[in-house]
């Protein structure tokens, strides 16, 4: 009988052991669940940061990793441990005691992690205006730079090219094993092939800023022309060294000094307004008798010297968001002032497609597009590469909408044009490109047109 009782006690003891462990494991799970909700184990971010402040009607995200992001509602902090900040729509300002950065839509950058002991930023894509209050470093895909206190630069990262514009300062740049000092009023465009080519020098890739920033919103909005002019004057350099007359051609007063002050004032529409129609009337006041002409996106408005006003009625809006560039000129077409406002519309803008022929040729057999294969070409993509072939040894210069292609190699048989919404070479709606081919003596060899219709697209992402 003792043996039977002992066996029962042993069985009971063994059967209770698993339940004890189940209770322990259950308790651990309860603790983990509670800690999740009350925040135990969460480590607050520390260290240097930039304050990210979205501008009105902008969508901005801080990316904690490549796959995780959170929207910035009013203001938030971008730490060096974060993956970066993404400007989805609109624009944003990033700042701390050491720097101020103004960004445009579709710009992505990170703070810190530049590979040196100095603080700095890495521009992954888009365009940014940088003002430094101390020595900093910056990186792009194909170039890095050491920037000293009080320098002002504009960075632009395209799919192929890294571009640096110097508004103030002399910037030490590094690309591959090549080094160069980029002076005030200069820009440089560098691709990966430029780095790999041992015969290509950084000096050969640099050029005067010229008119390349003339209609760039971020340059206009932050008074880039006056800043650059002042920097050039302080450096005792003549504005004549800048090709394309970036100076915005201020008119001279009777005393021979450069004119200053406001020349026009925009009454309607207001910047950032949303309209119910697919057209808008732009009107404003003329504040100076020097103003003889006013244009809206390079189309002339009606100017009334008697009423001291200008007006452009029923200006078509070809996309849901349109930048209106209003310029004032004197009687000799010297530009006096440039203003930029942005308007949105709730109306459908597809009716503007009626301006486009249903189809026209892709060029003759000597000058032809090989990609895309349709003209007009419809797309929802943000960037399109247009590939063309020309007769070998015949073409010295190619212009697109009167802009000379800087990267075309004279006498070569192929060329490319990068239409990109981020950099203003393609906009929502109707885009017409007039392409001209010139020989070595300046003779026009061929003139053709290509159309891209950029349709709306939706960004999908996680919050």
C-alpha cells in the first residue's frame, strides 16, 4: 500500500511542474504587454538634431529607417540616428544653431553621418538652400564639400548629376580622388562617369552660374540674386563674368547707380490660394515708372501706365498646383523684379490636352527620338529620359527651349535630355520641348518638337 501511495504522490508532484512554468511564462507575457503600453524599454533619442518645420500646405516625413516614417504635423526633430527627412509636397525649413536649410518638394536628406568629425548633411535627392554658421561638411552622390562659416550654397541631386552652386564663399570640393576650389558665382555638375574618367578635371566641369538659377523658386524666394550680387561685389569680381546675365538686369537710375526696391506688388491671387476654376486672373500694382512690361510665366500681361497696374486674365492652370513667375521689365526688356506665387485648383485640368496634336512625328531619319516611342508621350512618372540620335560629326550644339545642353559632346551621335518634375524640367500637365540642332558655324540644322503630358500620380507610403 505504501508503494501505491508513493507512486500517486510522485505522479501528482510531476504533473504540477508544467503548470508552474506556464504561470511564470504567462506572467512574463503580461509584463511585456504592460511595458509596451506604458513605454518601458523605449529609449529617448539624444544628441544633435535639426528642427524640421513644414511650411503651410506641405507634407513632410521624418524617416526613422528606410521603411518606417512618421509625418511632421507642426515641428519635429531630425536626429543623426534617423534615416532622413522627406519633403513629399510643399517645402520645409530645417535648422539649429549651426545651420539653416530650406528645401523643396521631393527632397530627401539626412543629418550627420558625413564620414568626418564635422557635423553636416547628405542630400539624397532634390534641391536645398544651405546657410552655415560654422564649419560643416556636405555629401551628395558624386561630390562632397567642406563648407566654412557663413557660406551659402544650393545643392541639387539629380538622378545622374550632383550639382553645387556657390552664392557666397570659396568651397573646397572633393570627387573621387579629385579636389578643387569652387569660387563664388560658380557651379559644378558631376556625374559618375566624370569621376571615373581620368582625363576629366573638376575645373573643366565648373562654369559660371549664369541664368541656371534664374527661375528656380528656392533661389527667387530667398533673394538669391541680391545675395550673389553682394558676394560678387565683395569679392571685387565683375558681374560680366556671369554668363546668361543672372543679375536679373536691374535698371540703372539717372545717377548711374543700380536701382533698388520694389517695382510691382501682386494683389491677386494670394500665394497658396486654392481656386475652383482651371484658370486665374493675375493682377497687381506698378510701383515704379521704370516698369513698362510685366510677364506671367514668360507671357505678357496687360500694363496700364495710367492706372499704374497690370493684369493677365484667364491664365490657364495646367495642373493641380502651378507656380506663377511674375517678372517686371523696363522698356529695353531689362528685368527689374521677379515674384513667385503658387496656386492650387480643384478643377480638372485635362482639357488642356486639347492644345496638343493627337500625334506628330518623332523626327526624320537623321534626327530621331529612340525613346520614348510616342509623341506626345503620356506618363505619371516623375522623370523621363528622352534619347535621341543625330548624324555623327554634324551637330555641335543642341538647345532645348533655348537652353544649351551642357553635357552634349560636340560631333557625337547620341544625346539625352532628362525631364524631371523635381528640377523643373517637367511640370504637371502639358510640356512642350522645342529642340534645335546647330552645326559648328552656328547653322540651324534641324528644329523639332516633343511633348510630354505629365499626369497626376499618388504617393503611397506608411505613416
